[in-house]
C-alpha cells in the first residue's frame, strides 16, 4: 500500500504539472513567500538573497564549507580523516559498537560541484551512522573550476574502490548516497559500478538529486528565488563547472539504460528546483524494473533540512529516510 501511494503521488504531480496548463504558465516563476511550508516561512523570510559570481564564489564556499560553527560531536561515533595515495581525503564515521564488520554508506556532499565539504553535513552523517549502525565514508572530492569535470567523478569512484578494500565492511551491504550534486554523483557512480561489473552496490539514496544538465524542466523556471538554490544560482554555477561535459556519466539522470541498478530511495520537494528531474528519474527507474521509493514533500525547497534542521516537518522526513537507510543496510 505504501508503494502504491508513493507511485500515485508521483503520477498526480506529473499530471498537475502538465494537464490543462499552457507552456507559458508552466514556465512562470513562483512566489515562494506564498507557497513555502508554514513551519519554514518565518525563518525563510529572513534569509538574504544571494548572487553567485566570481567574486562571491569564495563566500559560497565559506557558507557550505562547514567552518562557520563548531563541528557537532557524538561520543558514540568515531570520526577520522583518511588520506589516499592520490591525495584525496575521506572522512570516516564509525559507530563505536565493537562490531568486526559494518554496513557502509559512501556519501557525496552537496555544493553544486563547486563548493561543500563532508564537514558541512557532519551533523546529518553522525545521525545516520549512529541510527543505521553503519560506517559512513565521505570523500572531500575535488571541486570546479580549479578541477574541471571529471575530477569529481574520478575521486568518487576512487573512494568507492578504497572503501571496499580498506574498511571493515560487509561487502553485501555497500550503499551510496548524497545530497543535490552529491546525489548526482551517486547516480553516476551507481551506473559506473554496474558498467564496470563492480563493486556491487545494494542501495542508492538520492536526496534532492541533480544529475541532468540536458533537459529544461519546468521546475528550473518556477523556482527562481535566490534565498534557496534556484535557476539563477544554478545557471551561474554551471559557468564554473567546465571540462568535458559529455560522456556516459555527466548527466546520469538522462542515461538510456537504467536496468540492473540497485533499489533507490529518492526524496525531493514540490518547491525544489530539481523536482521534475527527480520525479522523472524515479519513473524511468521503475520502468527499468528497479525498486524505487519516491517521496515528494509538499511546500519544501531544495536541501530543506540543511537550512531548517529543527523544523518539525524536516525532522519528520529526516527520521523516515534515516530509518529507510537502516532498513536497506540490515
């Protein structure tokens, strides 16, 4: 029944976006002040607008770098940094349970491929590691524009191989996941592992996924309020993401072959700029025979819980998806 309800929600959303609506209406910008969840509105109205350009990229990196406040601590989780021979840093979170082997979640952070660190999402990774009883390995992958694509993809796959060879993990319980651009890397790495015949991945967790640089979805136009990630910020970020933006994994959400991929959990919001690509990817995965659990949360914007971690609506769906990760890694 749960799966049917989720699928029906997805079909309803697609119908709402298209049926009886003109092209001009679909691509009209929305006023988020009137649409955002009531629990978020008061704080949302206080967020300043942000313009991304060469002068403000450093500011974005400060905001998304995890350095503006002391890092959270949890005495039940060991946190350490590992340096790979290539120089790639991987931050490792291990529950202090004394187990000989653990399930593992390889985590790719958000930041539009141009900003972000594992530390910026450390509070969430500690919760997942503790609740799901899993090791989390989070690579501090190289960022554009200093390191053009496919540097981030190469680092991500290197981290996948390193995890399977160097951590005390259950090889049959290797999951990958991430938020936003990190969820896009998750899609790419999952497809790459399938194409290379390993390592075997049991589960993919896609939080507000962005992995489509091809299609011009309605949500890319409807969401253009720079207090959250929006069209103007997305288009500006793409100017910093040069490189060989072609090939099989640059836009994995548009891949033709989605067969033989692991089960997926996908979450987005109705006010997420990448809402439409997330729903489309979920539908195409299901059409390829992949088990999918899709959640479209009403009235929330992109990466909502990173902005409003204590809002009850965010706490509710965070607890739900952390438990979903725990179930997938049993």
